[in-house]
C-alpha cells in the first residue's frame, strides 16, 4: 500500500488526511472513497480541471501528464509546476503529499 498525505484544506479536509492506497488506483477515486468531497465535474474523464491538485512531495515519481491533461490544467486556478489532475494519476509505489487548491473552477456547479 502507498501512503497518500493530503494537506489541510479549510473546507474539504481541515485536519489533513493520511491514507493507504493500493498501487494502480486512480487518485481521485481513492480520495473520494476516503470521504474527501473534491470536485470532479467530468467524473474523471479529463474533460475539466475541477480535480486539480498540487503534488507537494513525490511529483518526480509520477509519469508525465498527457497532452489532454496539460490542456485541461491550463484552465485550472492556481496552476503550479507540480499541478496535476487527480483523475489522471494512478497511484504508484512512492508516497505522495498533495494539496487541494483553495479554489476550484466548477462552472457546472456555479450555475445550479
């Protein structure tokens, strides 16, 4: 099992979280299964940027982002050099520390 550490986020995870995830599982699915209500407007098909995360530790262990992920990340608020979409990360063997950005642009929810 791989240790995933989620840094504290005022609204989603005030105390932070550490969880064990089976390698090969999609990070977004693992976070949702752990009870974190992260945005995921497109249901994980890389058609939005709402599951944008910032990888604070372990970024080098991840495979590079595909072009479609890079295109979606261009729409993310608070983009950093270690930004990724949680729906596009398959957990590997190396531990990760991730930060949920303060804001997420979910246009579908904003118009409900």
